[in-house]
């Protein structure tokens, strides 16, 4: 589903060049629930940005759902982001002047032609925000905003779901609830990529990719095998 | 997608930025409004003229008997009654007189003319008298002393019905109304007294019988107006009249003027066509400035949502849809703006029509055409905000979405030009360097703000500057005449008299109460010639010959000197420029050379230019009296300059001089000085009217540019508050930033404004009013206003945010990672 071949991303800042990703190659299968683990600054967000065509790599080739996104026209990139990937931002990136419900409705409206669309409120309920759908982002806590962002991503129904620290702002109970949802998406055949620095979360993954200084240092099933979600605690 | 959803979203955008949206809409409204008020001037003026002249039954043909000739009214009417094609004939009696309307210690004593109209059967029916104030004349007035006096003269001299008015012979008239007939809408050379204008020549309308009685010319007339049937050939009528006159009144000379040859009638139309260009420039500049400002400001609102555009891109929203929200915001601005613009346009068009009504009181002065120019302007008004909002979208989709999201609005990646800070040593703590960093960090935003301010200042400088230039010219012209010897009187004699003639020595010896009236009398010659340039084109030259050795009043020179014994002419700077000559060159002048007693031939002569005088009138030139031989006029004079003796007032001199035989005109130099104002008065008055609007517009633009700047920083400011930086410090930083931005914007604006004035004055006005020299002048007050607006107001804009800052919900401002 997702293939990276020798992908590097470098930021030139005057004399200094920051290498955010260094010659990364990997292959993720359809329906896999993958956790990307790594310390702060290791290149996790950069990796997601590349996979979602929010940014282009300095070198290398990325294929998602059979499409080479590194060779795509801008126009095709728009289509790709609309129809293939959904992104949950580390910093939420909600529309500040839209309510929670409208933020979700916004993406639903983009796919108005698709059948079996869920209702915005139902999606919000599934992330535990059933009562807050009339509120604007600035009236919501960080965790609540994050759940709106997750609801928005779920609502798209796109085959690839990319989540950047989706539980970062959440308490344990809600965090687990969200992970449940994400796993269920993988169960439905979606490919889910979750970025976190929380090693505990990696226990429930099908596969764990560990980044350090922009390089893959480990790739495989969780060390202790895939644990059920009920085992988690932090 | 549901339209309702988008409309609601966009309405929230507008509400969030309501102050800016409203201000931009107002800017747009002023731009489109002024444009539509000024536009189509030619069309509505010509339509108004057509209608007015028709309503007043402007004559088709005008017959004036030679000066001093009179005919029996009934006999003349009978002779002209049955000419083929003539629908109506009316005879009138025109008599020169003086008006004395002195009041409250102010002497109002001027030459004038009684116009005796045929009031029978509700007349006059041709060249009707349009009453602007007071009563009209009716059949009942046929034998009364009721008089209607010229609108312009009474308005300039502040006379209203009921004021005491006397005419020559100390005869008091009953001043009942103010008004005009179409042939007297303005006084032009040849339509009033010699060298007079509307302010110095009073036309007075009475019944024909009354004028006949007052002038002792019972039954006599000297002026006839004709109205034709439709499709009448004026030349056929003229031929017929010539025949009839030759048969019946062979000894009487007369002059016939077709309507289309009427000087006043033509001038009204020529002005309407010619002026349009000037108003187009003013209107265009307004619209241009407002459009630029709207483009800038509306774009900025969308720029501040750049991050959200990035999010939309990340969500894969199609580009047309990405543009929808900004477009809707732009449309809201456009709609409010153009609706207000309609109101502004209406007010302006009516105000301008009102000004014209004051100057030329025609019965119909209406501007229905503003709707048409409004439609043109509102197309601009609708398109600009929409395009303006699209521009930032276009800018955003060119970069990777992550850049649009991450960098935040407008902040250039990598810190913009911040590195320049290393070269600019700014003392103080890091947060005092912040304003400089802010400006450099986001050069695009800073540039937009500066441009916003500069547009405001450009408009202000251009509009005020053109008014300053006009007023400077008026002052320069009037100073030229009245700076020295302001009490002198200029007298033009009815013909040429030998300098030592009895007529002149009698005047020189005039006395009042046994004392001499004048301390000195300078004699001179005034001659009308023409400058001839290299292409053999001619332009008017009015040459004053005076004695530089003895004359008390002398023209002030800019350059060179007065002719001193040798051949030489002093010309105006404008003439020198137009002829391409300098002091030391020669200029070719066609001069009248006297051949017989009263006959002349024109002959071209090359005369050295010895000086340039300071009078903005192009035609004015000076030579020494001893060069009169050039024109075969040696020893002759036709002008006198009279200086009062001690204890004698100018008014006393005028009263005496009006009674003297051989005097064609008696002019106060202050009246000559005012003729400059006359020449550009309408422009002047309208420009004064829009001064206020320019200041408001400039304020709105400047204020908005900077307040948007402050708004964009609101998150950053919340962070500073969160770190405990006092409001005072934060405001100070913003003020410093705005001061720098304002200063640079103002400097740019002054430059743009200056170029605009140069283009207007040297390129356009010079073409439209070629006979006056306009020196570009920007008054100190204009610079001060510009600096106050561009630097002080802009600098202090952040103070208005204090309340907002005090009430700021810091956590919630910070919480949203928008
Ligand atoms: N626009 C940029 N310009 C320069 N350097 C950048 C840019 N974006 C990211 N980097 C650098 O690239 C590296 C990887 O950044 P990235 O955001 O991918 O880290 P991360 O693993 O997501 O960290 P975190 O867990 O803190 O979110 C970091 O060293 C960061 O400083
Ligand atoms: Mg990250």
C-alpha cells in the first residue's frame, strides 16, 4: 500500500543542513496497523508529511495505493490527498471559525457523492464528543480539539489514515478509546500509520517502525508480540 | 457542497473582521462614489445645457445694431415680422450704465448694462429670464422701476433683492430679483464691458419701456432676437434680413450672430467637453487609489487565513473550492461597498450639479448619468475585492501545503530578511529589537502595509497638491498686481490720445475739494498682438508699454531686467516655455502697426527677450514706452495708471473717473487680481469640496493597513502577555513597528503623489488651461496632514487595540492552533 524507496528529506538552513529523514526505505501492506516510534526530532512528522504528499522529499520515491506521489502533478496531489489519505495533525489544524460539527461536515461535504456517509454528529459521538458539536475550537480543550481532528479524519473514509500523536493530548481512558477506533479502522481494511513517542502504544501494533535521527533503527512486530488493547496502561 | 454552509462560514469571517470589512467597503464606496459623481460630466452637462437652452428659448439669431444706432421698435418689428422661417421676433433696448450698490461702507460701483425686455404677453419669449432668487418681472412691470440683476454679479458682490441699487444719473431702482438670460451666462471679451468679468460688470434686466424712459429713448430699440421654425436655414434668414434692412433702414449698421456662433453658448459647450478630462483624472485617481487599497486590504484578510488555506490543501480540497470562502468574503465587501458607493455617488453628483448651478444658473442642471458611471465604477468595485481575495489563495497553492500550514500566515520561511538585522545595530533589549525584526521577518506583509499607507498618502498629496497648486497660482497672480501700489486704478481710454493732449492733462489735473485727486498719473499703451512660434502658430500677447524710468508700479521679474533704452520685451514664463525661448533669445511678435488715424496692419517683428516676469498669465508682456515707435505709436497713450493723492480713496477716484468722457474702463487692481480665481474657480471649488473626502479616505486606508497588521500579531501578542510582558511594552513595540512602517509608507506616498501631480499639472492641466502657468506647489499644510496621517495616526493605531488587549482571553487565543 505504501512504499518508500531511499527517501531523504533535508532542510538547508544557511550553512547548516538538517537531515530530517535519511535514506528511508520501507513497505507497508494494506490493512496494516503500524506504529512509528521515535524520540522528538527523529523525523516522524516529516515521514507522515511525505506519505500524505503534504511535502516532497529531497530525494527518493514514494508510492501510495499504487500511485507514485513524488512524480505527481500538483493537481493530482490535490486529488490524492482528497481521495487516498486522511491526516490527523499533531497540532490539530481545525478551522477556527467552524464548529466541531462543521469541521467534520466540511470533509463530509467534500465527498457528498459517496454513498453510506456517516452523519457528522455520529462521527463526533464515536470519538466521545456527542455533546460538544456546537462548540468552536477555541471553546474546546486541547484533547477535545484533537478528537474533533480525529473525527474529521475518520469521516473521510479514505483508505490510508495517518495520525500524528493522536493520543498526545488525551488522558489514558480517552486515549485508549481513540486507539480502539483507529484499530477498528485497520480492521475495516484501512491502512493506519500512527506516530507516537509513547512506547506503550507500540505494543498493540501489527508492526513497529522505530526512527532515530531520521533513520530506521528497527522494523518489525512488537517485541513481545501484538498485545490486546486491554493490556495497555500509562 | 451546500451553499448555506459556505455563506454562514463566510459571514463569520466578515463578522470576525467586521471593522476591516466595513472600512474596506467604505473605501470602496468613496472610490466608486466619487468616480460616479465625477464621471460622464460631459454627457450630463451637455444634456443639461441642451435642456436649459431649450427651456429658456435661446435665440436662433441675434441682431445688434451698431453702437449708438437705435431704431423705432414697432417699425423694426413690422419690417422683420414676415421673414420666411422666423417664428418669433422680439426687440430689446440695451443701454450702458453704471451700478452703484454700495452698502455698509463698501463701495460697489461698477459699469453695467440695462437690458430692456419686452414683457408684454408674459414675455420675454425668447432668451427668457431665468430667476434664481426673488421676484420675476411680469406684464405689470412694464412701466415699473423693478429690476432683476445678474446672478453672478450679485452673488460675488453679496447683493440680494431689497438692497439699494442706483444707476448712472443717481436713479434708484427697485431691486426685486436675481437671474440671467442665456446669452449672459458668463461675461466674455466682447459680451460685457471692455476688460470686465462677471464680478465687475452688472447686467440689469428691466422692462423695455422702463429702459426707454430711463435712457430718454422712448420707443427705440437696438437689439433683436429671433426664434426660427424647425429646419430653417439660418443663412437664408440672414440673407432675407439683410435685404429687409437695406430696404427699410439703409443707414443703420448691424451685426448678426447665429446661435452656434454665440460666444457664451459655445463656451458652455466647449467647457463641458474640455473639463471632462480633468474630472476624469480626478475621478480615475480616486477609483485607482481606492481599488489599490481595497486590493491590498481585502487580500490581507485572506492572507491572514493562509494557514487555513494550507489545511484545506492538506485535506485535498479542490482549488476552486479553496477559493470559494475568500471569494464570498470579497463579495460581501464588494456588495457593501458598491451599495454605499451608490449613495456616495448620488450625493457627489448632486453636489457637483449644485456647484454648476451656482456658477451658471440654468434652469436644468441635473446629473442622471451618474448611474451610468456608477455601473462602470461598480464593476471595478465588484471585481477588485474578489480578485484581491484570490491573490493570496493563488500564492498559497503555489507552495507545498506543509509550508502554508507551518510557516503561519505571511511569515516567510527562514525568517525573511531578518538576517539584515545583523547589519542594523539596534540598541536595547531583545524585545525592543522585535519591531525591526517583525518588519524584516515578513517582508511581504511589511511591504503590503507600507504600500497601503503610501496609497493613502499618494491620494492625499495628489489631491491636496493640485488644490495647493491652483491656490498658489491664484496668489501668485494676485500678488503680482497688488503687492505694491494696491490703491492704484487702471484706466483704459476709449482711443489713443497724444500724451500731452488736453484729455490726458485734464485727467491729470482732476481735483476734489480744491485738492489734486492723484499723486501721480502714469501713461502707457496697451496693445494686443500675437506671439508666433517656429511652426508659425500664434498665441495671444497683450503688451503693456510703460516707462520703466518713472512708473511707480512695475512688474516683478523672475529673471533678466526691464528694457532700458534698448529693444526688448519682458514675457511670461509660460510664454517663454511654450515658445522655447530664454532671456537673451528673440521672440517673434505680430504687432499692430498704425497706418492711418485708426487703421492698422499686423507685422511680425523679432524682439529680444530681456526679462521674464512673475505673472502666471501667458499673454501678459511688457515693453518700454519708448519702443512705441515699433508700432508707429510714439507719443500716444491709451492707458493711465492713477495713484491717489494723500487722503483720497480708490473709490473716490473711481467715482470721478466713471464720470469722465473718453474712459472705456476703470479697474481696481484687486479686480484684475481676482480674475485668476475666476479662471479656475470651478476646479478650485470642486477640489475644495473633495478635500474632506480625500482625508477621510486616506485615514481609512492608513488606519486599516496598520490595524490589520496588529490583528495579525494577536497570537504572538497573547504569547507575550502569557510571559508577563506588560501591555505598555507590547503596545510600545507595536507603535515603534508602525512608526517605521508609516514613515517608509509616507515617504513612498509623497513620492508617488508628487509624480501624480507632475503628470496632472504638466501633462494634463497645462493642456487644458494653456494660458496660465501652473507651478507645482505642495503646501506645508499638505505635508503636515500627510505626515500626521501617515506617521502619527498610523503610529498610534495600536493604542486603539489597548482595550482589545485588556479584554483578551489569553488562554483561548493561545489554545487554538489555527
Ligand atoms: N521546516 C523545517 N525547517 C528546518 N528543519 C525542520 C523543518 N521541519 C522539521 N525540521 C527538522 O527536522 C527534524 C525532524 O522533524 P520532525 O518534525 O519530523 O520530528 P518529530 O519526530 O515529529 O518530532 P516530535 O516528536 O517533536 O514531533 C527536526 O530536527 C526538525 O528540527
Ligand atoms: Mg512531530
